[in-house]
């Protein structure tokens, strides 16, 4: 089983090194970046499972970085960290898609629990998508004839509604299959 990969973006070297040490002790692979631009470049090159992102960075703020990475597909959860956080900043970060917001000085236990929760949430969401795809493809009509295409179209019309539908036909023709 591969280690979860975490990217820490913070302009304070002591925060980066302490987070790296703590997270590596917990069994995670950790990458670090000093600026938002460096972090975005790293994200382009490597996939990560989680991002710890400081709000106040030189040039490009953590919120700007968050805006740039959230629109993409399969983006990692982001935990924002700040020593000068306000409620407004936390709300804005959450609206932009941040998983959580931690204030400095960081509590080691809280960092570890928040990281574990974010990674668990990401895995559950991926599993949910996978299971939905399995359920969706469980029942599949075979055939491309005109009558099968017409049947698919009728199912597509009736399925999203809450209306009642009468399905009739000979024994063994697939009425229960169509109902599902």
C-alpha cells in the first residue's frame, strides 16, 4: 500500500519542517513549498492526496492558490492554516472548497486528526463514486435494434419522474429488469 502524499505550502521554514517531521512520523510522504507559485508548479508535476496551505504567503495568497486549484477535477482536500486568521477568512476559504481551517500555533494532535479526517473523507468520496458507477452499470440493456432504442428512450423519460408506470409483457421478457 502506498503512502498518502501531502504537500505543505508555507513561507515559514520552521512550520514547513515541523509539519514535515510530524507527518512523516505518522507515515505520510511529505512535499514542501515556500510560495504559492512553487506549490502550484509542484501540483502540476505530481498528484498529492492532501494540501496544507498557509493563508498568508508572499505574492500569491493561500486563498488565490485555493481558487486556482479547486476548479480542477480530482483535486486534493485543502486544509488552510493561518496565524492571523479571522472568521471572514475561514468562511471565505470554506466557500472556496477548503476542508478545514486551522489556526497557528498549530496543535500537533489537531493537525494529525484533521489530516486523517480529510484523507478518510477523500477515500469515502472516491469509493462512493465507484459504487455509484457499479450500480449504474449493473443493469444494462443489450442490443441496438430500433425497438431497444425506443425502450431506452422511454425508460429515460420515465425514470427521473415520480410517476407510476405500467410495464406489461409476456413471462420472461424482462419486465422486472426494466423496472429496476
